């Protein structure tokens, strides 16, 4: 008994790994999925299936509500600029992406669900006088989606789903600008924009060829955002006429995602799963802001590559009330070091997660999970990002990690 | 089974520990002891004038001092380097940009505070604004410096930096230097040149300079003998003074200023029987005696101004806007009684009886005098260096290269384009004499190249592109007409 308790404590401390994915994608949609390292496409056995794989809704009957939130605490540092090794730390920010899912099975063949998620987001904030101040000071992006899904299961072994995505988003980009290399003074530019209506879709498939094997696949389409907003600049009065201000517009296309996964019931109580997810980051080829009053366009190449995530998860049912889960994933860096920008410190990421699910009452389940992400230390030596004079490239070493706690409640009736 | 899970979980746990506890502090500093080769930077001292002090735009202030070439070298080799810092905006009178269009300057009247005044030992940076070669050997305070001894004008920087601890040379040697740089002599000709050849009336003579510079070298040799050490010594030579923006900005702008009708002036002057035409300036050195007047005058037509064969100083810009007017503003502004023979109702600068002031013009004779002084000093520096085992940093050649490249689009260094032109060229601060922070990076690299070559060292060069600009905007903003606007007293307190 004593050892069991210790085991639980360790597990609680560790609970689950799988949050910040590459780029600015967030995959923290459900404490259970998080605990399984996101290897959930072929599992999809809680209401977060609305996001992960709508076809999974065919697995349960009745009506279920799920509410959850994650606490994401990323840390980033930069050492440089080469050959200097001064260390700069990004501000420790905390994000709380929240999700809500509702599902209902109309019959054995038809189910429907509805979800609210935050599929993309990022936030970094560096000191306004740090060495990379002309590249990034504050950057924040949040996208929110409302998504209804319908699921059809023609035969017991196969189910299909289709969903519609309505999304809204806002973005803040703040940094300093250097009007001239000879001037000591600089100016602070803040761009803020939002898009109230962008659309996309998703689809899912789940096949159970045998009782112990499940195969899942899901597709999430691109979503194209058209942001409109304003630019404000503060700086010396002498520069006022040269600084950006007024209405701006910008476009951003979030990547499509294709995931395939399998889940195997090794014993009655042990289920393992694995996913391969392709992320179509090549949609993010440039960051371009248009200033409506002057018609000028400020463009910087991003040139992300398509990337992938490999995920593994295992769930062990201790008894009727308690299940334990663990997971791991590897997330390939989508951006070439040439274009790596401190607004979004990127490198290959390893996620380790664990979680515990407890059924408190027959119709109420609570899940807690923890994910630790370590981004591989990345030393950039071929940067094309300019941090001061025309030839001053931003070479140095990035380190990032993140701690993520996730808590979710499922109520069934 | 449970055991297995425990095992897996503890594996996760230990993996987490190993990954998350690694603080990745294994990056080694690029600067290592070995990079300085046989040069020993344990105690590094720089002796010099305002340039060495990191003086810019008319004063010393921290954000410029920290990029003086001495600071930059010290940073590249990783040694301690104490500086008499003054917080921004400096000891008072910093020039700032009041407006970009029209380009207007402003003097910031507020001052910062000394930040390192109680440092017990001598400073590693012993550059003193205004210091002549004489001062390195003899000045102990503001009333024993050359400007007081010879023109009764105390220079407070000597009190501020020397603090009663002896001369620059004495203090430098008191630090038991293992590496020393000496860059002095600029002011021995600049004082003459920037005053249009009036104050002093001649540069330090080459004979005097030989004695003074030799005296400094002798002091260093004595230290070597007494201490039994052999510090590395670099000496900077003197860049061509007449090519700095203090001299090259106003004349060419006047020559092409459409408001000045040069051909009308020529006709008018020819009509009144003058032997030559153009800008007419008072000239004590060369110049023409027109007979009736108790002073001599010189002539500089638009071609002479454009080509730079006659130079007008930045100080003269204040009055260049008054050319052709019936004015005696120069005499009023400066509380000078109107000299005998001057008639301020005549067109200023275009009539022999109201000539452009001598103090703002470096005419061909004066340019020759300045250039000869520079050549003479540089020969002395090279000779003394050779006799004493010092190495010369040829700043003069580097500056001439940069100057020559102006006419082919400038020089790009670490991504930044530079020219020797005023302000926009990026090499000079607003006073038109002193290097910008980025130019200090270029100078530091010239020193480092010599160290690397002569001491078998491998010190990394300074990334000039990473040095911030050092020109500030003033808080106030106002418009006037469409000229370079320089208040008449802006350069009054300028030291070199």
C-alpha cells in the first residue's frame, strides 16, 4: 500500500507530456490526450475526440461534456550574439488555453459533437532593451475555433467524421525599429490585428479490424486568416513621419495536419498507441504586413518546411476508478535556422508526459496531466535575421523548455 | 506488471531529471587567454586625447565612452578597463539633432553625473579631451595644462580625469602596464586648423613635437628599465585633419547652394575692380593686400569651395547663411568690437570691407601648414616607434582609404555603409571631428590587426555592425528655414 501511494505521488508529479508543438501549434486539447503524448488519433475515447479524431465519437453512447484547461509555462533563453555568449532570458509567461467539448450519440450509427479549442497560439516577450530588440520584443498570437462535428458509423468496425471549423484570432507584434544605424534613438512599433471569421474543416476515420487493434486517421485543413488592425509607433518626434502608423492588414495561413495512428490493447488493462502526424508548415512562408495608408508592405521570409510529430502513449487501468498514462513525442523543427527568429524560438522538441484519470462518480471523471517539453539546444550560425546594422546576423544559441499542467473534467448523462 | 510500470515511470523521471537539470552552461567564452599571443593584457592602459576618451558630439557620456576603441579592445581580450564614466547626456553641452528636415542641431544643457569618480587607482583610459602632446608629460591639473599655460584657458577635464594623481604618463606607468597604447598629437594641429589658423597661430612645431613625443617614449623606456618588464606599446599616428567633416561640409554645400548666385556675385565684384572673385574672407596668413584696408583678404570662388582647396569650418555654418547681407552679427554675437576698416553695411562675405571671418576659413596656405604638420608628426611617430620597439597603428592610411572610397560609394563594414561625410556618413559624431561609436570599432580593429600581426595573437575583430549609433535626438522640435542650422555658440566649448 505504501509503495502504491509513492507510485501515485510520483505519477502525479510527472503526469504527461505533450504541449507546445512545433511552430505555434498548440496540441493541448484534453488532459488525457496530453498524458498519452498526443498519440490519441486511434484512441479518441473521450469528448476531446471532437478535435483529435471525430470518428472516435462512435465509441461512446449518451451525452458527454468536457471542460478543461492547460497551464503552459514556457521558458526561453538566447545566448549571443556570437561570438559573445551573454545570456538573455525571455519573460516567463503563463498561458491558459481552455477547451470545451460536447458530444451526443443519436444512435449507434450517428453521433455529433461540438468543440471549442485554441489550436494555434504563441507568446514571447523579451526585454525591450535586449540585444534582439529590433527582431522581437513582444509577440502574441491566439486563434480560437468553434467546431461542430458529425460522425457516421456504417458498420461497427468503421466510423467516419466530418467537421466544420469557424475560427477567430488576434495577433500582437511589438518590436523596436532602428531608423538608422548612426542614431542612438530608436522607436517602438506595435502592430495589433484580429480576424473575426476564418473557416476550415476536418475529417476523421477510425477502423477496428480486430477487438484489440484500432487504426485512426484525421485531417485538419488549413485556415486562412486575414488580420486587420492598427499600427502604433512611439519614438522621437523627429522620426514621426517615418514611423509606421494607421491601419494595417496581414495574412496568415495555419498549416494543415494529417495524422495516422494505431492503438493496441496489449492486455485488458494496458493500451498502447502511436501516431504519426504531418504538419504542413510550408503554408507559413512569410510574415507580411501591409500598411493601408501608404500602401507599403513589410515582408520577412519565414519559409517553414513541412514537418512531423511522432507520438507514443500508454495507458494502464489500475482499477475501475483509476488509470495511469504516460507518453512521449518527438516534434521536428519546421524552420530553417536561417530564419529562426526570437519571436518564436524553435528547435526539435521532445515531450514527456504522464497523467492520471480518476472516475470519481459513475458519471464524472477528472483527469490531470503533466507534460515537460525540452527543445533541443540550437546553435544558429547561418542566420539571415538582422538585429542591428545591415550585416549583423543574429547568430547564437537558443534553449527552450516548457512545463504544462492540464486538468479536465468529463460529465456524462 | 506493476514493477514494469514502476520501472518505466522511474525511467521517465530520470530522463526528465537529466534533460531538465542540464543548464547547458558548457558554452565556452570565445575570448581565451591564448588569443592575445605574446601580448599581455593583464594591465592595459590607453593614453590619448578626446578620441581615446570616447568624446563625441561635444562631451563625454557613458553610452559613447563604453564604445571607445580602448573599451572595445579590452572587451575583445577580456581584461579590466576602468573609465571615468559620466552618465548620459554627459558633462554638459552634448550636441543633439533637433530636427532632421531641416537638419538642426541643439545643445543639451543638462548634465549627467560622474559614475566612477572614486576609483582609487588611475583609470585605464587616460584619454583627456583637449590634451596636447605637451600635456601627457607636464599637465597635472586644469591650470598646468597647455591651454592654461599658453592661453589662460583652464581645461576642467584634466581635474576630472587626473584627480591630482600626476600626469597622464605618470598615472599610466603607476598602473604597471603590461600593454600600453599612445595616440597623441592630433590636437597639436587641430587647434590651429579648427580655428581657421588663428588660435593658436601655428601648429606645434615638428621640432617641439619631436622633443615632446621623444620625451614620452623616454619615460616609457625608463619604466621598462626600472621595472624590468617589457610592455607592448602601440602608437597611433595622426589622420589628415583637413579631410574631416568639420572642414569638408560647409564649403561644398555653399558652392552648390542655389540661393547663392555665384555668377551675379562675380559680375558685381569684377565691376568694382577686384582682382579676384568669390567669397571674400579675412586672411592674416596669405591673402591679398587691397591697399586701402588695414587687413588682407582672400578669395574663394565656388570651384575652390566645392573642391575643398579652401575650407570653411562647421563653426562658419552659422554665418554662411548671412552671406550677402548687410550684417555685423558675427561681431555682435562674439562681443568683438568691429575692427578698423570693416563696414558692416557692405554685403557680408562678398565685399572686401565686410569679409567672412578669418577664424572660419582654412585657406590653401593654412591647409598646407596643417598637412605639413601632420606629415611631420607622423614621421616623428614612425621614427620614435622604430627606435623604441613600439608598433605604429597607421590610422592616417586607414582614414585616407575611407576618405578615398567616399567618391566610389563609401565603404561597407560589417554590413554598414560608411563615408567620411558629416552625420550621414556614420563615421563622425555631430561635432564633425570625433569618431562615432562605430568608427571607434573600425579604429579598434586597426589596433587589433597590429597586435595580431606583431604579437602572434588571434584577437577577434570587433563586429562594427553590432555597435549602436551614438547620435541622439533632442527633446525639442522646431522648424526654421531649409539650411543646416547650427546655433552660433554650439561649437564654443568644443575640445579635441
